[in-house]
C-alpha cells in the first residue's frame, strides 16, 4: 500500500491547481452525498453518538471544508516581489492518517480532503471498532478521486487494522508524515515511530459562566453542546464552573434546556459507575444520558439530554473533574470570577493542557483574564465548545484534529489545516537593491495531466484477492511522447547514476 501510495504521490505532485481543485471538489461532493448513510453506519457499528449530529459533521468535513478553504492555493508558486522571494510548494508525500472510533467518518473525510488539497497521497488506518464505516467511506472518496483524474492509489485504506500492522506502517520509511487522531497511546506511538508526526492531546474542557453572562442563552448553549453527538468530540465541555451569584439561576435554566441535575447521592452513584476502578468506563462514551443514568441505577426521563453532577473541589482525586466523552457534566461553583478562573486552570492541570476552554460572559476584562491564565490554545466565547473550538460554529479552522501545542506536548498548536501538510521551498534573491529579480509571472512548473493517468504498474495491485494485470490507459506507442514519462525516465537515470557514483567512491 505504501509503495503504491508513493507512486501516486509522485505523480500527483506534478498536478496544477486546476486539476487539484477538480479532484478535491469531486471527492467532497461524493462524501457529502453519502453523509447520511455513513452517519447511520457509524452509529450502528460503534454504538456511539447521534446520527443527525454525525450527518452535520460529515457535511462540515466534506463540502464545508472545501467551502472554507475556497480561494486558497497550496499548489501554485507564490511570488513576493517586495522581498524578492519565490515560494514553491512541496507536498509531504505519503500521509498515514490514523482515525478514531468516536468521529470515524468525519475524520476520514477531513484528512483525505486536506491531503488531496496539498497533493499528497493518503493511507487511512481506521480504528478497529469503526473499520467497516471508515473503510467504506475511504473507498467512496478514492473512487471519486480517481474518476476525477487522480492517480490510482492516491487514497487507500487498511481493511483489517491491527496494532502490529499500524506500527509497521508508522515506522516504514515510505511514510512521510503521520496524522494521528485518537487516544494518548496512539499519539505517543506516532511520535516515537521515527517518522514525522502531527498528533494531538486529550481534552478536558472547563466552561466558566460568570455573573455578567446571559444565563438562559449560556444554559441552552452548554446543554446543546454537551448533547451534540453525545459528547464524542474532544472539544465538548467537561466541567462547568459557575459564579455563585448566578448559580441558582443557571441551574434552573439548565433544567429547562433539558439537563437533569443530580443530588449528592445521585452524583455519588454516577461517579461509582463511571469510574469504578479509577478510570473512565468506556461503555459510557458516546451513549445517551438516559442510558447512562439507567446503568448507574438512576431514574430520569427518556428526554433527558445531559446529566449534571455537582461536586465541591477541582482536584485530581475528584473523578468528575476528568474527561468523560459522554453527556455527563461535572459542576462546581466559585465565589467570584478570579476563583472561577483558578478552578478552570485546575481542570486543565488534571487533563487537557493546550486544548480548549469556554466562557460565557459579557465582560471583556474577565474574558481576557480567562484566556491569559488558562493554559489552552482556543477559548470559545458565548458558544457551545463542541462546535466552537472545532470551528463548526466559530471562524476557527474547521477541524477534527485539535493541536495542543508545546504545553500539550503536541507538534502543532492550531486546528489541523492544509498548510500543515505542505512545506514551501523558498527561492531567495540577493536583497541588495542593485541585484534585480527575474520576472516569474506566469511561470508554473506544474501541469494538468495530458491524458488518462495509468494505473499503478504492479501485479501486487490486487482486487478482491485476484491479481489484476495493469491496464494501459493509452497506447504504448504514444508513451515515448508523454512528457511526464520522459521526466520520470530522466529522474530514474539520474538516481541510478548517483547510486553508481557512490558505489565507485566506496
């Protein structure tokens, strides 16, 4: 697979912006058309989330991503005459995309489209618990890409993922960059693979409601966000901190919005069920609030959207202050804004450093202090954080991969974007005003394919276990006149000469 991806990446790296845009648009539309089907399949396979919300994410990560970056060009040379610099994009090459069980199809869409925008080949390695929907989604995108003119093998997917296989893919020299979304163990394995990796850290989002907030609006936004896809996004709120002066009013508003606030005994029983051995019971991840309550021996109405469990102190020993990835929200109070900010800092110290936080406030001074003191890299204001920090309801880059920066031990400190999958070679002229810069206007080393792209020329390209003889997409007699093949032959000759020269030196 990696060899085939390497071949496809080399061919795709010569495409111009028009050809790339056609491919990206075709893939996005194919994904968008299947958003509902794959949302239903993801919930059926994983048991996590809400179909309607997954449809929203699938649409946002297909057509939505393309619309957001429309007009951006990660293919053509950039000319800066004032600085006398010409920049040429260099794709990473082969992207190994690790995708999670919580947001499987949306993440496949997202990573494939970003890779194609930047002229990379991509191999998707799905989570085993979401392999069926992930594999089918990747295949739909792959077929659309090839039909639009992309090289054979530009998008591939691992049918039967396993830990040894994924480790081998991560460590292989033909993998140019790993984009890892998943648990801490997966991300750490990517970083230790020996290949470049873009990974993210876990979330544990504090949300602070101060006395100046619009309480009814804040309550609705928090409940809507916490219930969105049953909180499987790592940007979902984990601990609610409210200023004491408005705590009673917020509790009433939360109840009206569909939350159920537990009493002390209910919180104790929920804590015992969700963290029986000091670790999160993963059975609750992405499940409905009413289902979780029933498992914990609590009685709530079937329409309950979120469970809110009050507790006193934000300390490591308080399990309700940890990430829960379910529609369960810990809640505590603070005497004033300063203490509320300190409580939010404590939540992030427990987990989620560098990730995200939310605040509902009309006081710019409090908002600034909150953003300055809580060690996260995105702060959503007066919006649900599930869709706020992920860029779906804010103007942050829409993303299924949230970088946590230095403080979160991540290689990126922003929402993953196309720019993270391309480097720029810089042609820099002498800065002396007396040395003229050449005229680069209209010069572009890339081109659209002159004709149909040949399939990957190896017998190992099997389909359904049956070896396929590579088909010629155009007559052999015409191959010698193809400029792409002539360039490839020249490159191969140069490589052979270089290798022979090194052998002679030895």
